[in-house]
C-alpha cells in the first residue's frame, strides 16, 4: 500500500459497518482519480470503487505501455505512466480504494435538495453517501462470453467465465479455452484436482508467462493433461449439464471433446452492468449530463469521462479532467451547503498549498 | 476510394475510405456495429474482420501483437484481421471484408 492511499480488496462488510462518506466515485480510471484531486482541494474526501484489482481503468488494463500524446503538459506519457502520476498527485488527499468490487445497488435515501444514497457493492461493502460520481468509462470490465450457440443454458452449472471456488471443480472433466495467463493459470491450478483437464488454444503459441507454458507442456508430455489446437464451435448436453464441446481444428476438421465443464478465457470487455438499473436516464448506454456541473437526471449523481454524453462531447481524457473539476464544485454545495465556495488557484493559495502539503 | 463491408446480417455496404485512416475508424465512423473498445491500441480484439480471399496477400502480414490479440476473438480464421491494424492506402481501394461475430 502506498502512503496516503488506503485499499480494500473485495473485503466483505456487514451492514453494521456502513461507510458514511460525502462522495463515492464509481471507477478508478484517470477521470475518477483526478476527481479525487479536485474534491480534495475543496476538503472533500473520496472513496473509489472499481471492479478491477488495480487502479487505472482502461489506461492500465488495455494500454499500459501505449504512448498517449494529448495529455496537457506531457508530450508523451504511457497509460501506466499517467496513472502512476495521478496516484502520486492525489496522495495528499488520502483516497480509499475498494478494488475487485462492483457497485450492484444504488438506492436514493435523501431529497433533491439534500441528496443521500445507499450504495452496495457485490463484496458487501455498504456506503451512505451524499453524492456519487460515476467515472466508469466504457462500463465495467467483465469476461467476454463467446457467441457459441446455446451457451447461456449451460452457464452457472457447466460453463464458467471465472473461478470463484476451486473446490467446485474437483473431479470434473474440464475444457479450458484460451492462451493467456488466465487460461494457463487455471489449467495448472485445476489439473491436480480435476478428473482431467484439456487446454484448447487456436495456435501453438501462448501469450501467458513462459514458466506457466513450460509447466503445462511438461504435464502434457507426462500424460497428466491434454492440449488441443482448435476452437469451440458448439456444445452438446442435456439441460444445463454439458457432455461435450464440438470443436474445429485449424484444417477445418470437426471433432468432439468430452467434458462436463467449459472455462472460456477470452479476456475482458466493457459492459454498462448494474449502472443501467440505477434509475438514471440513459442514451445508448451513456449517461446524459449537463455541461455546467456534469450532474445527471438524479440530483447528487454526477457522470464524468467517457461514460457521459452531452452536445459536443469529445471522448478524451482531458475532457474528463475538466468535467471532474466542474462536478466537484457542485458536490461541494451538497456537502457544505452553508459554506461559501471561493475559487482559488494552487499557484497562489496558501490554503490549497497546505492541503497539498507543499506550504 | 472505397471499402466493401458485409455486416453480421449479411448486408454489404460500400463505404468511402480515406487514406491514412485505419479500417476500424472507417467502419466505425460510418456507423457499422464494430465495438473497437480500445480505440485502436490493438488491445481488445473487438474490431475483428474477415478479409476476402483475393485481398489477404495484398495486406501486410499481421504482427505478433495482432496475433496475440486475435487469441481473444472468436471463430478466428486464416483470413482474420483486426481492422485497427489495417492502414488505408490507395492500393487498398476496393478492399472487401466481413464483420466477424462479436463476443458478448
């Protein structure tokens, strides 16, 4: 844990441990992180929730090593470099991160003039907050589901996109599909307890850690598991009980693999997720916001960054930074309704510099 | 310059193409359903297309990075490409592709 930054990793909490706060930020990508800074200057502390196990959103997940050229003041910066700098910049404000969690429910419990919300994550963390800033980018990162006909019927019993409890797979005939770290890691972890594990990938090159690939190949060589080249095209079974996967090899020949469990690991994709159920107006999976304070149709809930829409919206990181600054001004009015807000510059304000720990 | 794109319903559209644009950007800007969620960083495989047989050899071969990303696509075939890795040039006038199925 870095100094000034607290983290919880999907820790379950009971309702006796409700976290009372002024703002919950949904999403720890660049816009969510910079919102911490703008709120911090106004004496508002933030809790951030993110479904990923690390901060940085798309920048850290999708393009950590890619150069970004349009961040003011950085002629070039990588996705991860930008995230690292933002984390450093917000340290003085001591945000609390709740990672590996997705907000499942948001219930208004206040009024339009004095909004208040009860926010619950899928890990059982409960917040009571005056405001919510949605900075969820393209939505929540969730596992990609392959468009195999009829796959839905098997989900939850025979088809899983993540492994929650390894013990649930003891004695099973498992087909794992994919060539990345998730596929290889679960192949190696489940092989000792499964009846049989087969790993299928479309080519004989793997992008997982070389050590994992070596271990997998050694298990195949000693006959303790199978590795097949090909792709799954269909499923056979009864009800939700899978019996076999229909596959196609690279020459176009069809074959079957008997299995009662399929674990497809095709990476992550972004989905709006439970945000769609929060009662906000939506426009094609985007949240309309006004351009004065970036508030949504629900007073007290704000939307900044790629998740929002308004006339002239540009999906740029710098747009999200601007939106964070304006949203923070209105959040201040909800959090400190009796306090006058005087705009100050960090270059000249001793008060702001004290908050930043530089005066 | 034009590119011919068949969507997932089988309808073919002829789209005006601009030199220097990525095929993904052309398809997306004409409003066809291509997710392209990483915006062209070759990081998500959500701009997967099948290139018509007579065009496959006219494109530069995929780099390792593109092949790795294709591992995250579904129903990958020998003519599979990521549209974000095809930079449009006059030599590609008439390029014909089909949108691949999208992972849910």
